[in-house]
C-alpha cells in the first residue's frame, strides 16, 4: 500500500501540512473557517517536530501489524482489509487512548476520540502531501515507486 | 544606536481577519520580521528588516500577508534623492563600502525595449513552427577559416572542438559560495535535461556536481580556485573569467568565516582562510599573456575543450573582443553591466560598464570588419528577461546567451537584491543549511526546464513569424531589427535602422 | 480440525481470528456465556454514563463472523471440559474439539460483608448485563456507593456520578487507583475527581455491615463507625482469574492458569489458555503475575491461536500498559511503577496539572506514570519494550517524546520506514 513518508532533509518546518490536514478534516473544508472559526477546532493528524534546522512531519505509518488495532479495547481502531488504512470509528471510540500508549511512532493524538491520520480516505493524495511546498512528504509504495 | 536615520523600506501588512496564526511566516522569515506575541499564539509582524522577498506572502496558506512600500516622504529634491541620502546615512554609520546583490536597479536605457522585431507579410512566407521543422540547435567553438574538401566532398580540415547546444540559452556562472549547492544542482539537472550547459563559476566543483560535469562550463578565474587537470578535462568548455558585468575591474573577497569545509574542499583552500579573487589575473597583463594562458589550458586539455574568455562590457569592448579572438579564444563571452552578482560594491555596480546591446553590436561589427567573426563564437550575457531579448541578441550577433537571473527567478528569487547578506529566504544565495534545504532541486530543476522550454517555443514562434527556420539564419541578421525612439548614434552603433525605414 | 474457544472477549476473539488467518478450513466455535456477540467490556463504564450506545460497543459487525467462518454460540455456559473424550459441555450440547483455548477472563472478587449478599441493589460491575441492570436502577435520586477505588471501581463511580445524586467510594488502601498510581499522583487525581465529579472518598475504610429493608440495602456502616446512605451498592473490590473450569478438569493452576509463557499451551498439549485467566511473565522483571489488561490479552490470544493452527507466533514480551481518563484527566501508565530496590530509580516532573514520572532500571526505561502529559506515550512504551539504552538518545527524555529524541539513523528509520531515500 502507499504510505506517507517524511524526508527530514527537505522539511522546512513551515507546518503547512498541519494547516491543510486540519482543513481536510474539518466540516467546512475551508482553510479560514477550519483553522479559525470552526468549533470544535479540527485536530491535525500530522505533527511537525523539530526546529528550522532539523524537522520532520510525523504521520501514521499504517503498519502491517498495527499495535494500536490490537490494543483497541472497543474495536473502533481497524485496519481496512482492502486499502490497508488504519482508521478510527469515532462513534465506537471511547477515547481511552490505549492506542496512543502503544503506538511506537507517536502518531496518535488524544481528543474526544483518538485522532490519527486516515490518509484522507476519499482523496487520491493526502492533503499534507499535496500541499507540502518542498515535497518533504511523499506518498509512495514501500518500494519507493510513485503511484 | 538610538536614532534610526534610515526609514524602513517596507511594511508587512497582516490581515487579522484572514490570519490563522499558524506561524508559518514566523518560522520562514530569516530576517525575523514575524514573531509570536507574548501569548505565544497570536502572530505579529514588525517590518524593520523586511526586504520584500515575499517568502511569507507566498507561503501563507490564507493569503493574509501583503508587503507594502513604506512611504515616508522627504522634501522634494531631484538631486538629493532619498536614496542618496539613505546611502550616505548608511555609510556614516558603518564607514564601509556599500554592497549590493543582483544587477543594477537603476533606470539606464534598456535597448531591448527600444528594438522591434520584423515579421513576414506577402513577399515572403512566415513559417508555422508547429507544422514545420524549426532549428534552434546552436554549435559553439572555433570554426576553420575556410573549408577545403577532397574530391568526394569530404572535408580535409581538422575541426577544432565543438559544443552542441539544443537551445541558444546557457546558464551563466554562479559559483558554489555565491549560490547554494542545491541551486547549482537544479541548474545542472536542468542543463542536462535541456541539452545546454551550466557554468559552475569560479568557486571550484563540488563533488555532488560530478555527474553533471559533461554539461558544465568550468571557470579559471583570477583566484584559480579548484583548478586542476580533472576539473578542466571533465568539462565541456573552459572559461577564463577576466571580468564580470556587474563589477568590471573588481575582484572578489569571500571572508574566511564563510569558507566552510565544503567550500574549502571545492575551492581547494584551507578551511577558514579568506578566498581572495584578485582584480586582475596576476599572469595576464596583455593579450599576449592571455594567449599563453589559453595555450596552456589547451595543452592541459589536449586541445579537446573549447576555451572561452569572459569579459565585462566596458568602453572599448570591441577592441578587447578582437584581441581575445586573436589570442586564441574559441568563444568570447561579453557580460553587460546589468548582469547580476552575489555581492558587488554598489557604486561599481551602478556606474561602471556599458549595456550589453551596444557592446555586442560593436564587438560583432568589429569582428566582421576584421573578417574573424565567422571563426569564433560570441556569447552575450547581462540580463535577458524574456525570449524576445534572446532573439534580439542573436539578431545583433550573438551565438548564444547566458541567463542567470531568469532561472533564479524561476527557482523563487524575488529580486530583493540582498544576496550579499547570506540570508536568502529562498535558499538560493545562502549557505545556511536551514535555508538551502528550502530549495529542493527535484522541484526546481523542473521549473527551470519549463521556463527554458517555454522560451524555446517562443523563439521558434518569433523566428517562424520572420520566415526564418534556423537560428543560424537569424544570427547577425540585423535587418530583422528596427530601433524605436533611438538617436542616430545609437542606431549607428547597434547597426540597425529606425522603425519605419 | 475443530477449534473450540471458551470466552469471547479480547483473547477469545483474537484467538479465533488468528486461527482463521492461518487455517482457512478449520471449524472454529466460540462459546460465550453472555447473551451478546463479542463487545467491548471496558466500554461498559462509558455505556453507563451514556457516552457510547450499545450498538457501538460490539467489537465486530455480525457479518464479520459469517464471512470469517467463526461460529459464535451465545448463552453457552461451559460446565465441564472432558479431556479424555476431548469435548466440552455447554448446556445440553457437547462440543468436540481438537484444540481448545480457555479465555474465561476474570470474575469479580467480593469480600465478605454482613447483610450484603443477595440484596437486589448490590451489584458487581464487569459485563454489559450488569451495566444494564445498574443503568436501570440508577436515577437522579440514587445515592450510590462504590466499594473499591481501583480501575473498575473508579470508572463505575465516574459513570454513576453523571446519573446519581451522590457517589461515595470506599477504598481499603490509603490512596485511590493503587495498582497504577503512586501516592503523590493519586492525590492529584483524587482532587480532580472530587471537584469534577463530586465524588466523596472514604479511604482506608471497609464496609463492615449493611442495613437493609425489604431485601434492599438502605445504608452502610464503615469500619470507623460512620454510616452512609446507600440505595445502590457497587462491588468493585477487584477481580480474580476465572479458573474454575481449568481446575475441574485437572489443568495446572496457581493464581491463574499456568501456561507456557511463549506458546500459551497449558499442561494439556491440546489445551491453550489466554487472557486475564492466565499467569503472565512480566518481561521487565521476570515476575509471574496476572496482567489483566486488554493489549496483553489480545497478544496472548493471537499467540495461542497461531500455535493452535500450527503457526509460529509466540509471546516474547508481556508487560502492562494502561490508559484511562477521569473527567478529562488522562492517565497513562506502563511497565513497573510500584517497584522498590536499589537498581531502580525514578524522576518526577510536575508542572501544573501535568505530571510525568519515569522509572529507570539502570540505563533503561522500566516504567512511566503520565498524568495529562501522555502525548506520544507510545514512544516511551517502545523504549521500555525494546530496552533501548537511554544514553544513545540525542534529545531530552522528559520533553514530549518525538522522533528527534533519537539519533539520526534511528530517526530516519522511524520517518521513512524501510524506504531507502
């Protein structure tokens, strides 16, 4: 499956991926409304760590054998059999955050329900990848092939 | 300093309504014009150090930023303009030579804008470049005085080394040091894809550019940085840099603190030592001395590489070009005074040298008069802003053109002209790693390729309109040019008629 | 091949699904004494407070079982395992097996108290059925008392506080949540719960006696003589492994069912056990204990399932990791937290309502307690699990853990995975 990978050497620490992730996961899908006016404020699924000298955006790896899915106590966290996307059913999730405590990459955020990257499920290319100004995020197969 | 004698130049206007406080501008501005307020959430701007590079404007996801000229009127004075007053204040403060980057911003006449091109009507047909072949391939190198052929028609003349370009546009010299490695790499990749050449400048060859040396022009400048046998032999053309359009007669000085490990390796000088390019080549004091250096380079390269001599366009440029040609140069590059630079003394940049249009026309005419024009190649440099400028230059007599500013703009340069500060927000004219990584060669080389490809299309279109199907037929074809609003003398030097004649 | 699994919660379901992954044709039957298809037992407190609806509590869609070919028998209380004939009996039916897995989980432990047993408003809190009964009984006039200040008791108290007039918690230990918190952090948590949930605590207390009328408890008398009004009593003192079946059929049992720590095989070669009913070996200190936590149960279920189907998956790492929240206060704990000894050391960072305690064993991380600072806790968990030498880290361990905690080669692997870019 195609996954998002971050290239530290190219990351600018501009954090536009976070802005566009929020927008993509908002109700309005509008960059102003999503980031300024929408309540509750949508959470970004991607987080940039580091500083201007070395930074990288961290996204869910959608592991082949995801620990979060195994640890989920409600069956809300599942790995889609066909697409391989690991996602949360927000109606089932009770926000216990056991997934957060077992994710070795630190890719799950706490919210009312667990918040994590879903590779923008209905889009060809995730919003963060599409909007990265320096191509520091790539959306490729494990072999590194694009599309 | 409590009194600021110089008003700031720009104001950053932030539309609070649109700003989402994402902080992108805060993290992107190397001049530190944006910051978070004390609440660590609200972004505010202070404009003191804004250079109008537009990094923040272009990256702002909501378009909340705008750069405005800061208008602060002085009492009107056509002589003591605000600019002179500010420069005086700056010098009164520092006691130093004023430095600037890029080409001169002064309002000297741009002759390209006063030359009009011809097109075919009725008496000769125009050509549709989409339907018919259109040749813009350009061949540089010394041509034999005359061709002798044996009975079967085969040439008996030994041809000196030639370089084939798929477009008459080359990338001019920008050294590793003045621009970042990523910028050089982008140009190198673009040159490879376009089938043209990039010039690595006088700063030596970074090992990362090794794969692109077959598309490179290497420079031998007065500092002789990084020059060795492999350096010369792996290139396509060897260029002796005598002068640079933006700063004729001036050498260069790269302070020791900027000579990092990588720069020191490329330049082959000790780390931390000053890299001084003397104003003259200390072994060239005459045309005869130049001849010796050309000969030495040809020996070192086994006569396999064309040797180019690059000079700045100065007052007696025609005689100098003629001398270079006689000294054995295969190619002569003339750099006009509007050419760019990483750093030059402002007074030199803005006052020394002549425009490329006039220099090119007079040099071409002089070589024709002497009967040597057909033997050597002329390359024009010094600010080509669009494909029409290139067509006009070729019609004035250039074989090919050197472009640098245009590809830099394609890579993000906004002509903020503060290259000399080393804080280029677009990662071009800087060596700071957190800035250079902003320029991803994989993205930028495509933009440069796109630009030149577009220009190629336009050149073909313009040539087709003139009824010309090969760039060779355009070269020196001054009948295709007409001046507009030019004086008799200017028309005489340019060798063109006035519009309507 | 016929597989029988007793119990259909975390371990049972994981076991069944793992068997199906490795054996496409085997006949898998899961026997559960409950009336429901596998559901999330830990969610019952959320169900109680109305945060989750019943139809969202089921772990899988019912169509999943048909498509996977997992036969789930609800309401099947297994009475006996006959090891000789390799059958189990549930109700009137007998199920033959080739491989059997016992995933019976825990049963509530009820300490002896006078006049409590059999009262209709004295309930335990472990499954959906009991949650439903409590929900029926609780109303805005109810004065509820929870005995036990552990994880189950506190979650129940939180749920009840949203419905009832008052909630009292009686706990024997000097602080609440003794299994996951140390004294200092427990105080912070207690204060938060008191202010947010208006729960009243009676620490270092036990209930000695209950007063009742018409088979209903009306008040409780504590050890110190206090009397507290009560018309709903929740018994959540603790749980014990449900080992009755295993004991009866003669399997080796101590506190829980004894299994091979890697393969989950019991003393009978064709019987496996997984989940809360087994004894686990904590990888961090080698001690044998009951790790009654969901991720552990799932891992054991997967290992048991794989072994039963002839696969290769084994358990190599068992340790406790737990995350829970009370009124928005998030608590995350992992590894060894209540350890003593010269080889352990710890460091606490306390900043407002954020509390972070890391426990070290020499140069390695052995456990953590995070309150309101559990961001990216999984990275700590991973440090504990892999036993990484902390001196090889480049960042500050006490910041929010992130990829820049690690040196570049490790970090690159985190960011780019197996990609060579």
